[in-house]
């Protein structure tokens, strides 16, 4: 069983299709026997991933800063909920407690988390798989821009290769299949 961190939107104003994608991610994570590591929120896609994982019997670990607990958005149903002092400590702990990372569609917070794990991987601070789920070209603009940065030398091509881009949740977990059965 691997600990898979899922980054995604916590907005409560999303279309149902994004919530369904998140729920199916939690379902697939549980079916594969993994533990969920999340940002510890109970709203939006983040809450849907956790609910889907729990519905399938997966262990859920939420990591949330006190400021978000104070806003009453903490996933109090998590099997383990760790409260940190701030967002930086939250990301550090999520990286430490995870064996792999899946990024679903999201906004600024999701991008912040993606870039944190991606940057630390390029610095060889970890060698954990990073998978970006890009349904319907959600991240096409970002990926195009990053590709252009590689053409100009601002981003190393090898850095771009450290993230696997897939179009579906099943494909994301297929990338992580070598982790299945690991402790």
C-alpha cells in the first residue's frame, strides 16, 4: 500500500463533473489499496476525493493549517488529521508522508502544491512519481507555456519529463502501479 497525495480544487462552486472526477479518484485509490494524503479539507474536490476514498475503505490522512480549521473546512472524518501552523508546514508534511503525487484540476493552491513537489523533485530532494491528470485539456495552456519555456532555456527539458501527464484517473493510477503492494 502506498500513500498517494492528491492535489485538487477546494472550491465549493465547481461543476458536478469535477466533483465526480474527484470522487472517482478516491474510489480508484481505494480499489488499488492506497492511503490518501490530502490537504485535509472537506469541501470541493478535496472533500469528494476523501469521501470517495473512505467509501472504498481507504485510510485517509489530512494535513491542514490551523487557519483553515478555524474556517471550519477541516475533514474531521479523516482517519488521521494533522493540524499545522501554516501552509508551508502543510506542504512539507504532505511531501514527507507521501510516496507519490496526483494532481487533478485546480486553481492557485493546486498549482502551488504541484510546483512545490515538481521543483523539489528537480532538485533531487525526492524521487517520488508526479502525475498530472489533464482531462479535456484542462492544463493544455500551462503545459504549452512550460514547453515554450524549455525552448528558451528557462526550464530544463529533463524537468518537464519528471511529470507524467495523463488524461484519466485510471491512467494516473496505472503509472503508479509499481507502488502497489509496497509498504
